[in-house]
C-alpha cells in the first residue's frame, strides 16, 4: 500500500462485499423453524475456561465451566449447581535465587550520530472513534481508610449527689496533764475556849487541855490562839505553852505575854497571851495541848480567870 488512506479504502471495500454477498435461499414452505434462545447452555456448547479480573459472580458461566481470576491468579471450577467452588491458587512456590553472573566485558564507546534530516512528514487524519467497551467487573473492595481524628471532649456533666457521711474517726491521744494549781485556803474554823480558873498556892502549877482536838492526818494548818487572864488584885506571873499532843515536832509558834493591864479605877488587873503559828500533822489524828500555870503560887486567895478564842485554817502547803 502506498499510503494509509489507500489501506483504509481497501478495508472498507472488503466489509461491503461481506455484507452484500449472496445468501443461500430458503424453500417456500408453510412450516417455520423455531429459533433457539441466545446465550450458552449446557446443551448448546461444550464447557470452557473463562477469565476475568477478580472473583467470578454467580451469573458468570454454566455448570462444568472453569474460571481464571487473572488479578489474583486463582482458578475456580468446575462450576456445580450454579455455584463456583473455593478457588485454587495458580501461583507456584517461590524459586531459589539463581547464582550471580559474572560482570560482562565493558564495550567500547559508540560514536554519536548526528541526524542531518531536516524534513518532517505531515500529520495523518484523525481516526474514527471506536465503539464503547462493555462495563468491566466490579473491583475488589479497597482497604480500610485511616482512623479519623479524635473528636473534641464533651462538656462536663453536672455534679452528682453528695455521698453518705463517713464513719467517725478514732479518738485522739490524751493530752498531757496540766500543771497543778496553787493551793487555796480551805476555810477558817473559829472556836471559843471554855472559861477556866487557876487557884493554887504552889508555884508552877496550873491546868492544861486540848485545843483543836481533831487535826486530820497528813494535813497542814495555820492557827492563832488568844488567852485573856483577869484577877482582882496583883495578878502575879503566869506562863502558857502549847505542844502537839503526839509529841511530834510539826508545830511552830510565837508567844506574846503582857502583864499588869489595869482598869482606870484599878479594880481589875488583866494579862494577855497570844500564840500564832503552823501545824504539819503526821499519819495519825493529832491535837494541840495548851498548858497554863501560876509561876509564883499567889492565886489561892485571888483566883485567876481565863477566857480565849482559837482560829484554825487548813492550807495546801507550808513554806
């Protein structure tokens, strides 16, 4: 052919001859031959091997056919009861690596050929658009996409109701004992002494009796005893002493004696004796023994009369 256009005209002529070729005649008869339905059936065409990209669908092929999945290199068949069985892979086991060949001998550098042609052919005519191809089989499902980004955190919920009250805690340790407070006074006891009289001609004689008869064990006291002595004439000299009846040394006192205290008309003479001190009682009940004597013995014809008052206070300590 001299040109592409001549070749195209030749092909067109052949197609026309094929269309208008003489067809065999049909006898003019009253009977009509029934045409067969289109498509392959098990009774029309022998079984064959089909192929396609991906696994076959249920509608492809007939019973007895085979099918090759050219994408995954799997073969299905034979089809039975209009169902394709589990495929068999056509891939063989991986072969062993071949030996590395020896490097070839380096060839000599070729010469650069300069194209001296300056002419160019004209562009050929655009060919006719081909017929639209049939729709391909559905492709296999793609892999899962990447997970999306985490959404923003939701708003906080409202506060729940208050829980029940917890159990009471254990009792704490007992604190240290505080310092003892100062001892205070426990009250004052005042008692009048029963009046008595001394009348004797013997010097150094007189009377004695107990004052504060119930001093409690292991107690401490402060006391004062005041004696008054009176007589009609010169009173002479008197003497008074005190001591613990138990004989212990827990008593401390002072004594004041006055004489010749006389009324304005000189009819009565008086004397005073005062004791003041502290007592520390031992483990038993104790008392104070008061002794008063006429030191010169002149009271037989002129008796000496005595009265007195005693004060007693319990204290916490004695310094």
